């Protein structure tokens, strides 16, 4: 007997038939004697629709009301699954974030979980009741509904698994595991049996949407055993594990991409101490996270160009913040570019090997793809390119690092 958390994403609960199939899968675990808590997303497409309602209603919307609206998708699916389970003779009850409660900070739209109350749930699980929990949502310090950022029900599931001391957290989705790259980009992507928390964290943070970044962060910190697997098959999925559980360390274990990037170049910025702080300070104050940064050494010790990337969703706000400061900052021109993508290669084996970046540059050169910005960390290299080359670059790198399936 085990205590498990099973999370089902949007496509797995896309309609009432799929929800019935989820109920059968949950019943199987219950029949095997397991205690089961389930975390659900909204039906696929539902959250996008809700976000669109909000932005249509109000361009500069109040984030509290955004949360009140976009959290509703999950209320529908948890109620429906509880009904489907009851009809199969499995005792089940639905739970919204505030009913548990899952307490979060007050950062509406991308709140962080601070605590999960489990006393009542533990009692019910021990009696054999299935707890069906709405993912993606919690309750803030002012008792208002919060949401955890897009893809946040992965994080709900991991947080619940940690709080319940669950033996496993199974993330059921529409692919049967974590692949060497997004299987939608190349059929040559290979399923990875085991991936380290660190690699998964990097992959998620540079764009592999299969797990929300924060869910991996939390799993790593709380030592939650996470498995990614398909809700359509019984194949084993991908286990996310500690590095010492992996014998053969791949040089590169995956290639990821993100089209959610934009690039800003400030032309002819005065080259003086304090200028970077003067530029990035107001952006940080506005909650805008800057990612890759390049600054050239000025030729004449007078002025230089500064380029950086940021989430495309923040581009308009960043542009207006910097334009308002143009006189004060003294740059000549601001150039914004949405037509960029970030491509990254990730692998713990990079720590001990040279030449990994060179292979990346050569592979892109062979395809005639120009690199605009480069950034590296211990186990990752990222480059920025024109967006239209995303697929070509991902496929070329997948081949160059020997990741292609036979
Ligand atoms: P869910 O609705 O179940 O949470 P998501 O759409 O959030 O599902 O995540 C699953 C998707 O992640 C897959 O359909 C796949 O296209 C995408 N994906 C991106 N990178 C990877 C990767 N490296 N391995 C597997 N899937 C990936
Ligand atoms: N339904 C939410 C979203 O679409 C949360 C999730 O699916 O994880 O972002
Ligand atoms: Mg998801």
C-alpha cells in the first residue's frame, strides 16, 4: 500500500469521457489498496479562454480579479471527477484551494505556495476516500483566491505530495515522459528514463513546458519522487531523481526552446558606472525579469550598446518604462524585437567536458543560423536566434549531440 498523488493535465480532463477514463485509472489505484489524492487542471483550452475574457474586459486588469476568473476552470473538473468516482462506487470529495487551505503569498497571477493544511485530508485518505484537489489555485494572505502561474497545477501536485508525505507524485500528461526535446518538434526525440532534478529544472526554466519550473524546484528541495507519464497508456514514464541515481551522465541530455522571449537593444548608452543599475532598477521595480544580457566594451569610452532579453508578455511595459527614462539614461534609441527564440542545450555532463558550446556553434553555422546572444551556466548553454529558425535549430542540435532516436 502506498500514498500517491496523481496529477492530470488539461488534455487528460478535456471532456467528460476523458474524466471518466481518469476515474477508472484512479479506481485502479484505490482497488490496489493505495491512498490517492488527485490534482486536476482545467479542461484544455479553458484557462486560455478565461484569460482572454479578462484581457478583453480590462487591458490593465486588477490581478485579484484575474485570479478570481482564471481559477474557475479547475472547479469544474474536480467536481466532475468526484462525481465520476462516486458513480464507480469510490468515495470521493472535491476540494478547492481555499477549502484545504493551500496558503500562498499575495503575488496574484503567480503566487507561491507557503503551506498546505493536511489534517482533514489525511483522515479521509486513511478511510479510503479520494481527495480531488483543484490545481493552480490557493488562498492569499487577504483571503482572496490566488493562482500559481500558468502550468501551476504541477506545483500544486508536488506541494501536496510533500505535505502529505506521499510516496510518489505521478504527473499524467499527453506525452509518456520527458523527452530529449519536445516530441512535437522532432519525431526523433527520445524518451528519457531518468533525469536529474537539476537538468529537469534547467529544461523547464528554459522552456520545456512538460513540468512547471517551480514544481521541479519544490520537488528537488522536498525530495519528492516525481514521475511524468501518459494518461493514455500504462508505459513507465520518466523519473526525476537525484544525480547519484544516474550512472551514465550524458554530456547533453536535452534541447529546449522558448518562443516567449523578446529582445531590447538600447543604442549608444553612456558608458559610465551605475548605468546598468539605472536601467535594470526600474525594470525590477516593475516586476520585470530580465534574462540574457550583453554589453559591449565601448570603442571610444563614451557610449556602448546594451542588449537584453525578457518575457514577451513584459515587452510593452518594459519599453514604456525605459522610454519614460530616456533623457535620464541618455541612450540614443530603443529597439524592440519580438521575432526571437531562445534555444538551450542542457546536461550535467557539461561540468566536466570542454567543447560542448563549440559543437553548438558549429551545428548552427552549418545551417546558416546567426547567433544574436549567448549565455551559459554550469549545465546549460543558451543562444538567441531569429524565431523562424526555432525548429531547424532544435533539430540540428538534437542531431549534433547524438540525441536522435535510431
Ligand atoms: P498538461 O496539460 O498535461 O500539463 P502540458 O501541455 O503542460 O501538459 O505539457 C505537456 C507538453 O509539453 C507536451 O505535449 C509537449 O509538447 C511539451 N514538451 C515540451 N518539451 C518537452 C519535453 N522535453 N519532453 C516532453 N514534452 C515536452
Ligand atoms: N489550468 C492552468 C493553466 O492552463 C494550470 C495548469 O494547467 O497547470 O495554466
Ligand atoms: Mg502543464
